[in-house]
């Protein structure tokens, strides 16, 4: 077996072999890490020519870190940091639609969209087309029916992925959100709803896991040689 | 305050005043009662000129009881017994649509429909129009849009009530069913989904509670002086 | 099928067809929306001649928004904003009693009451008549026995809707609240209690969902041609 | 400290000191024990002059065991075996009312009643007075208002103990039952309801724990020198 | 039936008949009530010659209220306010031991003890004798073996009530606390443990419900004509 | 919008438009359907030239149905029925590896494999390579590293998908199974484990949902023009 | 790294390297495996000179398998099969006490004891010394105080491990059992209790996991060069 | 039986006999204790010649307490205080590896490591070797394969203990952490995963219970006369 490269930063073991093995380099989950640890990780990745992408970055972390890295950009909605490699143009292969049920689901959708951007996958954002206004979704059908994969973001009853799944032939990655109150149980209601979807093409990720949904959808879209571009 | 009438059968206290107070006589929940107790209760109600209606009657209970009462009819799908008063024609006031997401939800829907029959409320049954086939529901819209109230019966992700709720102006009574497996948690997934419905006109009853859904929908429809008959 | 009108505000898709379809215009759920988004939505609705009603408005949101709209009124108990159409007198059709088990349930009851006001449905508030003082409820019977529908708001053991349901013939919409501690599990105890109510006329909405309870009760009451006015 | 007496039967350690320490001898929980083990335990207790009482005895266990012991009596409703000491007349001290919400709660109530009998405490059984028929309970008030303690047995929403608690000054021991379906979660709904009771005099035991409820109520009643006899 | 007296304070309905019916006047649960409402309630009760007792009083509520009432005393550990009637000496009838498993359980135990004081029942506090130090409890046996009732307060695994129950013949009221972390689930672990106690004399109240435990224990002790005083 | 074709069989509404819309015809979920209903559905699909595939077919259902349809084949492990179109050779596009953690996970894996067969997607089954024998998985790496998608089936702690995800660049569809006992909570433990996977390419379906996992993996693999065939 | 040996039986991958790596060969979990698969596995292990040990063997499996293997012994209490190597005398190193709270916990304790036997570790079984009879445990102290490790098996409130933990200095492995009813939630109550144990030397295994508890205790005891033999 | 020594500090009962009985003196759990109480306890233990160790010490508690005790040292990562006995050199017997899945699990691992230090047991910390980077753990195998016991700390899916368990023959103590979000349910997902581990040598402690894991691992390692030192 080939030798795997790891960067030993004591409190973190950077997996430098991941791009070869999995197609994309490691993404840095910032929650629970100190500014110093993040600084050390970002620098090491940049030294390895990695296009740095970091999720769950708090405003405080972002304020401390972005000035230290040229080209670093913080998206306060998605709470992500991106430090692109110099002189690079992202290639656009594949197309993913990101659809939200309500206005409050935006932060999770933005995390998915930033992930797709970083992967070089095209995306479109279709917002606030939840099931209670049943005409809103079909009216936008032309915007997502040709997608290679679809990310559907929904809180409360989490019904939207099942409906989207019934309209299309591509895989649907459903993201439950913690939007709602009371018996939403912090997103568990939407999660269970999506797991029990009667649409056969729906899979599910963790509550509020915009990154993972975007990543899997991007993997699916990226494999497709004839991506259906957004018209 | 008026004197309430109660029939003391030792193990059961029949509330003979209920029709005056609540508009309908007591319905007999058969689960966990012996044949003897049910026999005693049915006889007493018949003696009081009550149109007997009994739910959750097992096939074994039905087999023992129906031969003992003239005109008794057992519906094996809804598991209900009905013993109508002699010479009576049920009046038909109001109209309720009973809609199911899937074929397996039928027993619960039938319990609701039998309840509406007993209440003298008209009803229509629209089956298997769950959200994964998104065109099935709108195609039937003309059959339920004029209803006074709608009962929606769904298992699995329990998304249908929210969609129905978005099409109509009348109250929607949602009944989660235990249909499904795994993370449906015996119907809890559908229950939570319905409680978190983003449609404002949706209320919820217990899992598999077809009787209660039919009863409440019937109360709503019955109050309406100009019921919209099924065309 | 008729053409549905939607106002595309990018992060929100206003359903301008709802009044035609569902009888009432869209209500604006403020939680998780920015001041700017709410401002944009309110203005568009006013331009459409809509009597604006907004729920779950925080004091901070209210302080920023109410000065911008003539006639806007914030109820800090119910946390709702109302911006009535100019020159309009609300019609009063139907009558709903709103009953609370304890003093701490008031905010949820107020949300229900404001909703009924906005719908043009008459209402009465009967407070602190929970089951541990068993004589308090019957003493107020004359105030709610003629209602078209009743909203019962209760936390802790959530027993009141079952008791109210036994006194009346109209539908009872039960609202569990998060009032209590420990094994109340944030309102889940009261929710389960209400879902298992042995009273046949009780349906349930989400924990603390005062708006939805008021809305459904209002729909029921409003259909009634001979509303029983509060004497 | 005094020396405690224990009978070592290998798979069971009989606590022969319990009567001295706790006022009553050990009760034999039969579930999960073999016929042989039960036979051995009963014989040893009889040899110690103990009035044997055994709970959760299945019909199969009872059929095998009762013929072996003179005077043994099996109650199939409560699923208890009693083998009284020869020549003894049970003394009657104190009075406990056992109240059920519905007919199906009887087996649990019977277990409580048999326990009280064995303890020599007087009892009365008041059945089927649940809250949905609000007039049934006050009509029986004279039968339980003078009790030393009250056992209230209820499934479904478990509301009855709170109501009973509001009428009396004595302790109320609430027993949730598994009667119901769906969101009753096997009795958890009633259990949570009772734990959150707003009546200050209500304590709770395990689901279907008729023996424990009867035992605690009996302890309370038995301490009372002037028991209020049932008139 | 006798006429029940109620004081209508709009947002609160004071049950002035409770002392006659239940033996003690109403206790004022302060959580979720405004200073004004509490002020109004306290004054009305004082006018009725009631010895005022109020639980779950926050330090902020206490700071505002205690200066307004002569003789008012706030216990910051138990978070209770007491405003005794002038010139009155509390009678001491009965004796209750209050036992805690750990030092952090003290606030709940203090709430129980203040309740017993207000009821005129003698009490002793035995602290930090949890099961992991198995010799600590038997060493204190002489302090609680003669009690009329025992309150046991425990968090974490909640094992202490079972052990105490095995030593005594009187009823044990177990109070689970939210002390602990992780899989204690906010006190649910201790609650379940106590509900499943193999000791026959253990009943349970809600998590952190010191008041209710003290109240029930006080009711039991108070009925006893020959209280066993603390030596 | 195009006209959707539906076959109205009263208790079932067959979505004949699904192949056009979603790429594959409807699959027949047999649980809870009568023999008659299934017979009716199969016949109608065959008349529409559909390659019939039916899941969750009990042995009793299979015994009644398979003799009625020429070429029908029942797989007792996967509990699926397949009735291929006459004269048709399944095309093989794409390649999916189906990996199980333990021997008892086979039935769920077989359901996935039968689904892939029906979709015309190549597959390989790699069994019993769970994490407790850490060398078993890497030893089989060459069998799955080139897959277009991977289905991982695991009960108990459900750890295998995370480990597989770390080795490959394609999407991993994780299926929790109900294999295990006690704190596996019927598969919920494995489900939660998979939802919290730290591997970015893992999505999840319902407990025991072999069909859905196979279907989504098949959709992903099928889109790939250069499938990596199993060597 | 050394080459690991695996026996590929298609549906099972036998880890023949485990003895070298982990100290003991693979144990065969029989639940969910066919007679044929078990037969194949047993034969292969015997061919490898392994002392076969198999858990969760149903009576039906045992009846089919034991006659096929010379020296095979089935313990119906522990539901284990043992096929010792010919001519071998088990060495006895280390000593583990297995303690049960109640008589019904025996099957789980027996599974632990059989495991220790197979490992060549001495053990003693101390039964029915649960906390409600507080004198039973200390009376047996001399039988377990010198153990190298202790397995404590308890259902219901699961309090015994904490008490045992307070008496000894060795590790205590706690096994919750599903013994009990109602709020024991199938053993979850005892599990939570044990996880929250205030005794520092208590760790926990899955509900009813007698094998794992015995195995870990055996590993601890076996490492000890000076085992404390049972006197 | 020998006389146990207890120091009665009223709100705390110090178990001065524990070192004799359990091998180590009492550890002081600081959460929920006042500065005064902690001061009193620390002083008393120092007077008894105890090497003081205190866990769950908040920064505020530490700031107040450390200046008062010579030699006191606060570790802000582990939140522990240590006040070693003067002139003492900790003996090093046994060796425990502490392994974390991710960088954010460090605080819990540090609590385990400080505990081992206090027990005089050698330890090594191996960080960030979770399963998603499958090569990281085997690369460190030489650092932990000779350990007497291993503590594995992991949040999210909690899969690492099973993998570690498969590589070694010593006991593995698994600590779930609350690291993660959404369906991690505050650490419950990782806890369930670990309880269901298919590795036979894995036991589990409470969520975030670094102290207990370190303590049990230390007990195991310490008993070993021939500790395998870290090379």
C-alpha cells in the first residue's frame, strides 16, 4: 500500500493524502478549535498548495483570522472561510440546485453553496418554496429539473424533500434544520420526516449539516461528464 | 345546574347525559373490555334509544357480539360495530373529505369514515395521493376543495396534511399512522411532522386515531348550515 | 387552473394568492428573519391592501419596525405586530373562548386572541382555571358553553382540555405550553397528555403554538352563520 | 446493630428480618422466576408463619402452584396469589379508596386492592370516573373524601389524579397504566402527566405498578389510629 | 354541595376554599408571574389571614417583594418566601427526615424543609450520605428510623431512595434532582431509577420538586397522632 | 405542463408517468397490502410493459403471488419479487459495492443488491468486514475503491460507513440495521452514529432501508458514462 | 506489519489472527446466523485448534448443533455453547465475582460466568443481594472484597453497582438488564443509572451484555500475577 | 467490621476511610459547591495528608481557591486542581494510552490524563486519529499496543473505541463526548455507539466523564506488576 502523508501538528493530524484518496483535501471544522490551532492548520495547508475551506467559523474566530491571510474571505451567513490558491480559476463541472423551504433556512443553504463553489461545482439557490404554498415549487421546476443532484434544506415538518424527490430523477440530499420550536425537538422532527420519505431518491444528512449535503451533492455532480448547465 | 344521568354498570359508568351536553351519545371503545361488559353496555344504550357505535372491536369480539344484536354490522377494515336505531334514516349534513397518503393507511381512514356516517355527515374517500407522486393530489382537488373539513391520514413522513392545508381554507385534521418501519418509531415521526406543519389550518390527533379525527371533522361540518354536497 | 400570484422578494416568496385559496392572507412569522426582510415583506403586503399580522416578533424587532409603519401596534405579551388597513372596522363573526390553566400560560393565550381579533372573530379570555382547583372551571361554564370553538392553553400535566371537552359539544383546540420544569420536558408532557385525551372533541397543535390554535378555532367559528355572542 | 436474618435459597436470599424492619414481610414478585423457585420461596415463608403474597403471577404459574398450597387463592384479574396463615382474621385498620379512570384500568386497580387486603387495610373500588365525563367523579365524592389515602389508576392522558387531588386533603398515589395506544408510548404519556401534576398532594409510582401504589397507600392509612370507615 | 370561595384577580383565581377542602391554603408558585401579580396575590392572602408561602422565587422577585411585606423572609437556598401570620407560633406535629445524596442537592432539600416548616411539621436534614460511601447512611440510621415519612433527594444515579427504603417502614418520597451531567439527561436518569425502585415504600415526584415532596411527607406525618420527635 | 398518466385502482393510484419523470417506474411496497391489491397492481404494471419489482414481500404473499406470474422470482433473503419483461437482457451500467459489517446484515444488503440488479447496475457484495477486525476491510480495498457509489450496511454501533468513507472518493450511502440488542434501540444507535459520521461523503437512509440505499447508489452509478467494472 | 490471517467463509470472515492480537480467539455470536453458517464456523475454528465459545444460542440452534460436535455443552440458562479442545485443562488465573441484584438477573450473570470459565478465570456467583435488603450485600463482603474485578448485574433501578463500587478498590463492570416493567424502558433506566454512578470505579456495558462484562472483567483479572483465590 | 472514619462538615461528609477501602482517597467534584465548602474540604483533606485532586473546577472557582493553597495548580484545559503533598514524588506504575478522535475532544482527554498523573500511573496522549483518516491510527500503533489499558475519547459517531479495541488485547475504556451538533444529541449518539461496540474489550462511562475513564484505566494499570513502559 502507498505511504500516506500526515502533518503532525500535535493537537491535529492533517491528512495530506486525502486529495489523492478522496478527491478533495481536508476541510477545517473550526468549532471547538482555538485561533492558534486554526492559524497553524491554515498555514500548513496553504504551504501544501491547498485551497483552504473552513466551516462553523464563529464571527470572533473570523475577525481574528481573516486579516492574517491574503485573499481570505468570510461569509457571515454560511459562517465559512475560504482562502483560494493564488491565480486559480475555479472550474465549473456539474450543477446542483440548493432549495430551501423557508427564509430562515438560508444559513444552512449558504454553507452548502459555499461548499459547492469550493468544489468547482455550479449551483443555484431557490428559496422559500415550502409545501404550504403548493404552487411555489412547480413554478420553479425548470430551474432544478436538470440538476445532477439537489440539496433540499427544510426545518419544521421537513416535507419538502419528498415533494422535490417526486419531480426529478436525480439524487436528493435532504438537510433537516433546527428551524422551528416546540415539538420540532431541535430539528429531530424534520430529520425523522426526511428519513421516512416515501420518495426513493432521498438520502439524509445530520441536522444543519449544510457542508456535508453540499459535499455529497458535489461529488455526484462532479462525476458527470455532461453536466446540465443552468440556462 | 341540571342533574346528569349516569347508568352505573359497576365496571362502567355510562354517561347518559352526553348527547344533551356534547351533541352526540357516548361511543364505546372496545379494546380491553370483555364480551360481557360490551354486551351489557350495548344493551343499555339500545334501551336508551341510542344509535350504538363501537370502535377498536377485534374480530373475536365482533364474532361473539354481532349475532346477538339485530341490525348490528361489523366493518372489518375499520374494526367498528354499528347498531342503528330501528326505522331511522341518517340525515346528511355537511361534507368531509377523507384523504390517505398510501394504500396501507386505509383502516384508519375507514374508522374516520364510519364515524362520519354515524354522525350523519357526508364524506368522500380519496386514496393513495401521497406527496411522492406530486400530481396525484391536485388532480383530485375538485373532490375536496369545497369540503367543510378534511381528514388527512398519513404514515411514514406524514407530509400530506401540510400540502393539503395549502390548497384549502377549511380546517384540516391530520392523523398520523403507524405505517412504515425503522425511524418511523411506530408513527411518532409522522406525528411530529404534522405537529410542526407550516400550514396554519392543520391540527393533529393521536397516532392511528381515525375515530377522533372523524369526530372533530364531523363536529365542524355539522355546524355548517349550507353543507357542500359531494357532486 | 387559475394563475397563482407570488411576489418574489428573493429570500421570501410571498403567496399573494392565499386569501383567494385559503380565506386569509399570509401571516408573517418573524423568528429568524432580519429587520430588512421583515420591512420588505410588510411593505409589499400593505401595497397589496393586506391587513398585516406578524407573530414571534422579538422586542428588538418590534422596536425597529413599529415606528416605520403608521398604525402598527405591538403586543409585548403575545409578541405580535398588527398593521390594520386604514379606515377598516373589523367585522365580528363567530365566538371563541380562550381558556388558560394557569397565570403563566397567558402569552400563548394572548397570541391566540390577537389572531382571532385579526380574523374578525369575537373572543373571551378565561384565565387560571386549571384542574387542581376543580370548582373554578364549572363556575365559568356560562362564559364558554355557547362558543363555536374553544382554545385551551395548558402546561404542566396538560389535563384541562380533556375536562373542558367533557362539558361542551364544540371542537376544542388544545395548546400545550412549555410552562413547568423537570419532567415536563419543555412541554412534551403536556403535548402527550393532550394527544391521548379521552375527550373525543380535542385536537392538538404544537407546543406554545398560540397562533395556530387561534387560527383553526377562528376558521371553525367563522363558518358559523349564527355565532353565539358573548353575553 | 441487631443481627438480620436471611434465608439462603441460593438463587434467592429471603429477607426474614423485613417485618421487624419495615412492618411487613417480603412480597414475592413472580415474573421471571421458575415454578421450582417460587415453590421453594412460598414454603420457606409459610414455615416462618408469613401470610404469603405474590404478584405478577402468570396463569401458568398459578395453575401449577395453587394446588400445592392449602388455602392458596389466585385472582386472575390482579394476577396475585395469596396464602393466608391458618386461623387468622385480617384486622381492618385505615381506609383507602382505589379509583380508576376507565374500565380497562381494572387489573392494576385490583392489584392495589389485593395488596391493601393483605395489609389489613380497608378499601373501596370506584371505577370508570375519568375526566371526560366531568360529573362522574364529584357524584362519588362522599365515597372517597374521608379516605386516609387514595390510589388513582389512569392510562391515556392520566389526568384523573390531578382532579382527585384538588378535592381532598389526603395523599394521592397516582398509578399510570399502559392503557391506550400510539402516543401513549406504553404508559409514558400518563406517567409524565402525573409527575407534572399541579396538585400538591400527588406522588407517582411506576407504570402499571398497582402493588406499590397499594402498599404505600396502605402504609399511610395504617398509621392512622382513627380510620374513617366507609359508610 | 357547599359554595366554594374564589378571589378573582383576573390573571389569577385564588382558591380561598382550599384550606377547608385540602387542609392547607394555596401556595404561590412564583415562576413566570410578574412582581405586580405576586404583590396582588400576597396581599389578598394576607387579608384572608393566610400564612403566605411562595416557591420558585427568583432573587430579583425577592428583592422587589420582601421589603413590601412586614415579616417576609426569603431563603436564597430554597428560593422561597414566607410571610407568617402575626403572633402565631407554628405547632410541631409529626417528624420528617430530609436526606440528600450529595452536597449539590441542598437547594431542593431546603425547599422541602421550608415547606415542612410552613406546615408545622418537624424535620431534620441529613446531608451527603449517597451510596458510594456505603457506611455513611447506616451511621445516621438513628436520626431517621423513627420518622413518619422520609424525603430523599438525589441526582446522578438516584439510588439512595431504594437503600433508605430498605431500612424503614414508613413511606419514602423520592425527589430526583438535575444534579449531574451527560447521560443524567437533566434529571431523567435519576427519575427513572427512582420509579423502578425495588423498595416497595418509595413513591416519586417531579425532578427538583422539593416543595411537592415536602408537602406529601408533611401530610403523612401530620395525620399521625403520636409523632416520633427527633431526639 | 405535460399531462401525467395515473392508473386509478381505487385503493392505489399507480404513477405511470414516473419513468419519464424520475427515470425508473414505480416499485411496489408490499407490506400492508392484500394479495388482491398486489395482484391488481402487478398485472397493470405488466400491461404497461414495466419490469415489476416489489419489496417487503412476506413469504405468505410470495407463495400466493409468484405462481400467478410467468417468470416471477422471489428472493427469500431480500424478500423481493421480480417479474422481468420478456426477452429483455438487463444492461449493466455503473458499479456499486455493497458492504456489510456482519453476517446478520445480509438481508438488508440483499435488498440493495436486488434493487441494483433491477436498475441494471453492476454490484459486488463484500460481507462481514466490520471494524472490530480492523484488517478485514483494507484487505478488500481493491474490490470497492473504484466503485461509483458504495452502500454500507451495519447494525450495532454502525461505525463501518465512516471507515469506508475515509478510503474512497465516491459517495457512501449508509444503511443502519436493527441488528443488535439492548441499547441499539432497534437500530436507532446505528442510525445516529451514521448521521454523525465525520466522513464528509456519507449520507444516510432509514433503518433496514436496503431498497432506498440501493436505489440512490444506482442513480449515482448509472449517471456515470465510464463505469468501473468489477475485475 | 505482520500478515493477518482470515478464513473467508463468504458470509463470514473468521479473524484467525485475533488470538495473537487480542489474547483470545473470536467468540461466535449466534443470533441471526443460520445453523449451516454456525456449523461451518465451528468446524473451521476447531480445525484451528480453537476452544469454541458461542453466545446467544437459541434452544433450537443448540438442539441442532450440539449433537454434531463431540464434547459440545449447551448451558440453557446462559444460552451459550462451549466445545473445549480435547485433553485440555483450563488454567485458573485471576478471580472475578459475579453479583446479581435479583433472581431474575441470573441468565445474564450465567453468560458472564461461562465467559470467565472459557477464559480460564476463576469466578464466584453471589445472587439476589439488591439494595432493598441493605444487609444482604455487606454480609457477603468477604466473598468479593479480594476480587480482581467484579461484574454486577442488575435490572430495575440498577443501583447495586454504585453500592458495590463503594466497598472495593477493584474495577466494577456494571451490566444493566431488561428485568422490570413500565418505566424501566427495556433496561434503559438501569443503564442510565449505572452510567451516572457516583462510584469512580464503575464502567458500563450494553443492556443484558453478560458476555462483554465477563470478558472485560476476565481481561483485568487475567493480567494479575497474584490472583486472590476464593477462600 | 472495622470502624469507618468520616469527617462531618455538615454539608459534606468526607469519607476518610476510602483510601483503605478503595485504594485512593476521595476526589472532590467541584460543580455546584461554593468556594467556602471547597475551601473547607480541601483544608480537611490536606490535614489528613491527602494529595488533593478536584475536578469540574470552573475558572472562577480556581481563581479564588488556588492562591489560598501552596503548590496548588489549576489546569484550565482539564478544569482540575491538584494540591500535591509536600516532598512527594509520584511513583509511576503501569501505563495508559489516552487517544482522542478529534482536536475538540482534548479537554476530556486532559481530565483523564490529570487523573492518571494523580494516581501515579504513566500515560501518553495520542490526538486526532479518528476513523475518517483511516491510516492515522495504525501509524501510531506502537505507541499504545503495549498499554495496560486504553482510554478512547470520541464525540460525533463515537466509532474510534471499536477500532482501537480490534487492535489490542487490553481493556478499552470509551468516553463519549458532547462534541458535535444536531443528531449527536449532546453526546448520546456517541454513547449509544460505544455501548453497542462489537469489540469485546470495550466498556463505557458517562458523556464527557474523563475523570472516571482515567480512574478505571488507572486501577487496571496499577494492579499490573510488570507495566509495559512507553518506549
